[in-house]
C-alpha cells in the first residue's frame, strides 16, 4: 500500500515506552485543580488546603494499593521517578560494610546496571549478569538457579524489556529467589499499567515503577513498593523533613516517612492519582487485551516486509507492545527521521539505555535499533498505518531480501 506523501502528515505518537501520550483529560484537570485551588504542601499544616493536599497523596497511595494488590497503602513510597525508586531499593539493600553478591541480567536498563556498577566500583558488591536468548530476549531460569551464592543479597528483575518487549516470569523468578532466602527488586517501568500485576500473588518484595508511562501520570512521579516486614532491611538513602515527629532530629522509622523526605511533588501526585484511577476504571486486563490486539496487528503487518527484522518474541506470547526493529540498509536514526518526516510517526532510535541487551542482540555496533511502543490511546488502524509506513520505507530503499527471523 502506498501512502500519500504530498501533504503534511498527522502526528502519531509511538514512543509510549519513554512516556505515555496523550494523557487522560482527568490528569490535566486534577493538576489544574491543585495548582489553582489548593497549592499547599501535603502534611505541612492544619489548614484546609494542606489537609486537601494530604488527602490527594493518601488517595493516590490507596489507588496504587488497589491497582497492584499491595498489602498496605503506606508501603507505596513516592519517588522522583522509577530510577530514583530503584536506587533506593538496590543501594538500600546493600550494607557497604558487609558487601555481597547481586544478580541482574543483560536485559536490564541502565537504571539497574549503573547503580549496581557504581556499587561494584566502590567494592560493595560483586555481580552476576544473566545472559538472554539472542532471539527471544528472555533469561534462562536454570542459569538463574545456578547463579546464587551464600552471600547473594538481591535479584534485580526487569519485568518487561524496554527493547524487546519480552515479559519475564516474575512469579517463577520470585519463587527461585525466595528458595534461597533472597529478595527480588522488580523494575516495572514497562509493565505497570500494561500487564496485570499482583504484588501478593506474585510474591514481590520491592517494586519500582514510574508514574509517567502506562499509569498515565506526569513526569517526575514514581513509587517504590516495599513489602511489609522488609522496610527495616532497606537502608534509607536520604534524611530530612517529613512533617511528622518534628521534635526528633532522626528520620522516622515508620512507613512511608522512613523513605520520603522533603515536600512531595503534590501537583504531580494529583495527576498520577487521576491516571491510576483511569487505569482502574478501564481495568488492566482490558488494557492488556487492547495491547494484545495492537501487537497482533503489528506482527501481521510487518510479516512480509522485505529486509525488516524485529527483536524479541516473534509472537504475542511472552511479550508486551514494545517493538524494536531494523530495516536492512537503513540506519536506525535515519529510519526514525523518515517515519516522522514522511508519515508523522514518532519513534525512538538508539540503544534505549540498555547497552548489554543491544550487545546481546548484535545491534550495539550498528547504532542500535528503532523502537515503536504502544499505548492505551492507539488504535489498530494507527498500528496498520505504521506497518504500511515501514513497508513503504523498505520499498523505497529497495531491500534485496528478507532477513531471517
């Protein structure tokens, strides 16, 4: 199918793995209401506006607890973003005076790799980085079982890859880790809001997630869930004002104040709360079903494109709506430029802050790959438009043959 190129194309956002867009109208309305009618810091006064701000924060915790089936709302700690939450979890579980061994994998984002590498450079930890299958992008559970040592302190789990879309079996990984008495730290950046998560049934110890991706909140929001009973094992990285027991010059040891310091991003949390409520109203199972239809449409649409290869699971099993691909003979950045300039499709090319995974896929020396990532407001027609665009570009470049899948 040849697409019209003689007029300025519409803008079609397909970079939801970076941040979701558009947001529900309720998110903007909640932030506007806070900015124009409340404006106070949560928990920093007894007047009506401060109480209203505190209620917004409390409501958001309760909604997160309901969405993910957490044990207690106060164990959802608000953070700057997912990276901040992962730093608290990873560094908080390691006692620098004792050190230890940690397990991560090649599929991890730099938000896991860099904190662990920093601790390794300080001499605090040693690391085992599990390999991934070069086709599916999945880790080998047998390799995980063999990786434990007597001094293993944690297992870091990327639930859904931001490159391959591969969904790792979090419940099985947790079972293996717990058989060795080791907690898991879950990076849910690409799964929270996309894939059903049950913190109790999945037996999750700590889970980090951003507010600005599939939870549909604004940037600068995120959270860390700490399973009740584990909070004393996690060393706080920061201390400061909490608005509670201000007569003490020591950080409170109760949740969430143990890990929350300074005034919270109340306007951002107001937006996040509205986004979480929107997801609750839709239900994650319904959103996941929508994602499944988009994935099926994409896989079918690119199946006959000569010279196109996408990475990760080749079917809808064990994957989410993140597709990273290459077209033979086209630089990834050039492909993104062509998609935007000719078709108005917004994508992200490069290494996606996942250098080990791109090395495993064989793309790191080639400038990485081009990523299209789906969201709640895309339709099957949108995805078909994108696959038609990819076919048109591949045809323009005259790729001589199909790449092996």
